């Protein structure tokens, strides 16, 4: 009955669905046996068995959130799946993959993370728009095209970056030679010659792994929540005390225009 | 091999001193080593005259020159990438499909009307190529973008290939192409099959077809 000749679609039932593995490139199946998983809202497409989906922050799950969910500021974007059965995760036909962390840390773009085991702790990265997972466990992430792993030292286009593991946070790299000097000044003043679009990258150094996606199309960013309004916290909007530089407009030596305007920020 | 396909949407290029690569602007994903990216005002090779030629022909895509030593990863817009190796023959491709190509290749522009006169111009309109198309000639590799996966269909004198104009990506070799129409009364009353126009390619070479009828 379920025998299809040729290239018909594969028909799955609860017994043939894989356990904690990919069904195809775009769908991931999670098996729950009385355990719990954190899911980003709206990424579950189907499930078998009896699974409860509870919003975070409702009494009973308070303890769980306290132990493995350290960002109460965006907790409302996540749900806890609990029960036994199999559920399918997918995100707008993007490539989906699972990754195992063993006593490690991994920072990932907030929109790319779909689900993770509560044995991992989720924290806000100090890099805005990124989340850090710490501990041991499995998580599921989406990317536009398959993910490619590279080792530092490497410079990465900001849009192609999915995340990084075990290595120090990246820094900005500007193509100095391109922006300064006579030709750079002429380009800035006249707009002639155009931008190569590659004057700015993220630079990774040190030991670790960098995760890249194969396209410069970004996934929709998921709010990571506001950071505490406190001096010394990046992105908090509170100026640091003491003698500060002129706010907002960085200048390079020998440069004619504003850096920000040059990059269209 | 200058280009290595990492997966269906990403290629890795090796850059060595003294060698140049051209790539579409903004298509670099990551790089290792000392590599510089210079925007290319003239949109490719040649002097000011070939630049004007490309502007007029509307085949001027923003390109950049990649020089130095290291490895560069290219990918763009989530499109599928196909690496085509040329051994002395000519590749005909739309300029905006070019992801990257080696500097050893000679870049040119071709008027569609020069292949089959008025029918060539009509063919250009139907395939979305316009009146002009870009040619790359010589020895080297080209990374071409397509919407959906790409298959290569060999063309032999005994076996001409018919292609949906919208799924056509590029072709190389000694190939003659003509537009064949299968217009009937059904098309006139709006009950056509939607496949009234086909591109017929015959000769010796290969044609690349994408698994989609969407343009880039």
C-alpha cells in the first residue's frame, strides 16, 4: 500500500520519521519522550503524539526559564514543547540543520535559531542581534543555503555570517587603502568609481569555527530584547561617563566625508 | 582549478599573485589571506571603448577586480551556482548572471541580430536577453548564477536541443540557435499550452538550463 514505484513523494508515519534528525533539507524532526524543547514561535509545522506548547513565563515553567533561559527580555518569542511524540520544524523553506554542542559556546544570529534543548543556556550576546548558547545539547538552526564551516583567520561579509563557535567575538575590518588617499577622496567626493560593496567585513582571529551561509540574503531578524539601560552596556544608549568623544561620527585620518554616510548606514 | 564548488550555492576561488579575477560587486562572502577588491568602473576588461560599448548594450553589470593571494568565497542572492570551464571556445551568457570569472577570459559583447538578423533580435526579446549578450572567450573558468539548479545538455549535430527560452541560462561551443514557434489557433483564442516559443540549439557544444522559469 505504501509502496511507491519511481520517484513519488516519500510518505512518513510516526514510526518511519527520524528521531532528532533531518527529514529532508528543509524539515527537522524532534522526538520528545517526556522531555522539553524550546521553540521559537511559529516554527512548528506538524506533530504526532501528545505535545503541549506553553508560553514561557507561566508559573509552572518559571524554574525552567530561570535555569536555561537567561534572557527574560525576549522570553515572549519562545514556547516550551513538552510531552511525547514527534514534531516537525521548518522555516520558510530555508535549509535546516541541527548542531551538537559539547560543553561549548556558540553565538548565532537571532533570526536563524529555531529550537534548542533546555540543557543549553540561551543568553543575549553583547553583539546586538546575536544570541549565545552555552552548555551541552542539541539545537536547530536555519540558514539560506547550506552552512559552510571555516576556520579563522578569516574576514566575512556581514550578511553571510550565521554565527561563530569558541572563538573570540569579531571586530570590524575596513579596507583602509580603498577609502583613503587621493583616489578614495575622489570617490567619496564625486561618487564616481562606485563602491565595491566589500570595504567592510567582520574579522575573526583566534581558534574556533565560523559559520557562513551561502547567500547574502538575510533571514528576518528576531528581536533579542532590549539590554539593560546601564552605562557600559553596548547598545544601551546610555553614554559612558568621563570625557567622551564626539558622539556617533567616527573619523579616519585623511578622510573627507563621514564614514557612516559612505557606507549608507 | 580556480573555482571549487563548496555546495550548490557557493564557490571557493583561489587567487594567486599575478592572476586576476572579476566578480560581481558585493558577491564576496568571506576571504582568507591578503585579497583586495577594487570596483571596476568600466565593468570588465578593455579600455574606455569597450566600457561605452557595454553601457550602450546594457550589458554593464557592476564588477570588481579581485587581486592578491588567498581564497575567496563567492555567492549571491541565494542563487544556485554553476562553474563552467572553457577550453578555447566562447560562452554566451547574460552579464547579470556572471558571478565571477577568470581574468584570462576575453570579455565581449555580441549583437543578437548578428546571429540570424531580425529573428535573432526577436529571439533576444523572448529569452529576456535583450538585443545584446555577453561573450567570454578563451581558457578559464566562469561561475554562472541561475534560479534553481542547473543541468548541462550536450548538443551534437545529430541531436539538436529545444529549450524553454525562460529556462535558458547560457551556452558555449559552435552552436546555432533559432527560435521555433508552435503557434496555433489555440494560442489565438487564449487556450495555448504556454509553450509556444522554444529555442532550438544545434551544432556542437552544450547548453545550460535552469530548473525554473524565473529570471534572476
